[in-house]
C-alpha cells in the first residue's frame, strides 16, 4: 500500500508496555549514547587510519581491515534478529567488546591476533550499529510522544546530536595520535604501545558509559507461548528478516545511496589519505587532515540534524551534500595536481572539509530516512544500511592497491550519480503519492 502523508508523524517503533521509571529523560539517553560512541570510536577511527602505516608487514593492516568489513557485511545480514533477542541496550554493550579486542590485538599485531580480532569485530560492529539505529529511533519516538512533538523533527534533532558527536571522533582521535606520536615514533613499539593503551582506556570508559542507558525494548519480540522456536522456524524467520525490507520499493531506491555512503567513507580512508594528503603533507599530515575532516563532519551533522523534519528537508540537504562531494571528485579528476607552498597545504585541507560535510549529510539523513519510512522493521532497515555500507568499504580496501586514483574517481562519480538519481526518483514518487492520497 502506498504510504500516506501521515507517515512521517506515525509511530516509528512500538515501545514496550512495561512501566518506565519516573522521570526518565530521553535526551539524557541521547547524550549518553553519543558520548559513549565518541569514546569508543575516537580510538577505533584513529587506529583504522594508522593500520596501513603501522602494520605494513605483508599488508597486515589493510588486509585485516578488508577482512573486518567483509565479516561486517556478512554478519549485518543476521544482526537484526540478534538485536531483537538481546535488546538494543545489551546489543550496544556486547558490540563494544569487538572494538576493545581489535585495539588490544594491535598491541601485538600478528596474523594470529589481528585476523581473529577482525572477524569478531565484524560481528560486534553489525550488532552495535543495528542496536544504535534501533535505540536512537525508539528514544526519539518516545520523546515525541511524551512531549506531543513532531516525530520527524525529533528524529532529525536526535540524529544530528548523535552524528555530530560521533563525527568528532576523527578530530579528537587524530589529535591524540598527533600528540603521542608527534616525535615520529609511529613505527616504534614504544610509541604505538602507549597510543593503543590510551585507546583501550577510552574504549573501556565508553563501555562503562553504555551501562547507564535506560533499557528500551520492542513489543512482540518474546514468544507468547514461552517456548523456543525449532531450527527450521529460526531459519525461516531469519530469511524473512533479511529479505523483507527488499520487497519495499523505497528500500530498493535508498540502497544505492547506502552503498555510496560506504564508498565515500572508504575513499577518504584508503585513497584520499594515500594519494592526496601523504604526497603533499607527508604521513604525519594525515592526522591533521583527518582532524579537519572530522571537525567539518561533526559540525555539518549537528546543523543537518537541526534542519531535518521530513522528506522535503532531507531532499534539500542530501542534494547539497552530493553536489559538494561531486565538485571535489571532478576537481581531483580534471584539474588538481600537487603543488608546493601554501596552496599545497590548503588544497588537501579544503578537500577534507568538503568530504567531511558530505559524510555528515549522508550519516544524518540516511538514519532519519530509514527511521521515518521503516517504522515497523527498524532493525531490518538499519541492518540493510550496514550491509551495503560495509560491503562497499570492504571492496575498496581489497581493490584500492590495484587501481589508480583516476579510476577510483570515475567509480565515485558514477556511483554518486546513480545514488542521487535513485534518491530523487524516490523523493518525487513519494511527493506524488502524498498528493494523490490527500
């Protein structure tokens, strides 16, 4: 059935009917989950940026990341029922263990430590991100209902705060890296041991902070008969969970944008830092450029969240972000060449700022779009997001050593064109359906 014009104002998830403790603050939970993700990902994000330069023997760093995101892709297919079984809060807490183990493996990086840690992190990442999307949507819905507010606006504000805080992990984490490795000890055992030890402390604090979240469940998860389903029933249920969102034409039209959002992140991590930043600013300049990227990402996420209220605002914001990133790709493909002096420093930083703005737009708007349209299958929708993002990220890490920057830029331009075209068709289609049903 076509969605009505009231879709953006109807409940997104059905909260459980259990009594809630008096005075519970939804905004408090948003502050907590945002701060916890900042503490966890300032460590992981900075470590990810260093993998290709710290663990260089037999390409251990980049291969581990490729394995990680391949594992992430696979486990995202099954993350939805896991989150339903555990509950969003427990899924968030369990998910942090994978990041902790991966950072710990970097203290003694070998194939026997990094590969198993990367495989487990793929599982942990899938449930923490599906849990995050579900938890934040449930919190926004409850806050809107309790305070008689428009759900689309609350979703935008809550996603803006979360993604703003999250995006700042690149800024904070890379500043810590610069501070601890400023004497050029990036390849030394003592320098990296100190850095990864600090990262472990940060992740531990983030995990502890997760424990202070209020529990939020979803009605209908439990078996009313109190019995466990048999193996066949479990497989059928899992298949339906994975496939069901793909029957919705809206999901099919959003998938290209999901895939592009992962592709543009991996482009920054794998290609922009290697081909643009390192030749002009040196390896030591990667941290500074990524700090600029993270700062602009955070600011844009906060701003975009504040202006998000429904499909019309999402369309305008996504259009602006896609246009900005397209300009950067065309600049790199047709005009840019490394130069010395002040411009040699300024150009990569301008690109970092623009790419960060685009990432902030995609993070906030995709989350808001899924929360608005897939209110009856929130976990499944966010699982699809992570499947397509992690799939394209994994592909970039595996193929980037074998293709040129120019070829990658062509891929980026084609992908952003297809993704934006599909999204605009969705926007026009939904607007027409809304007018016809009103």
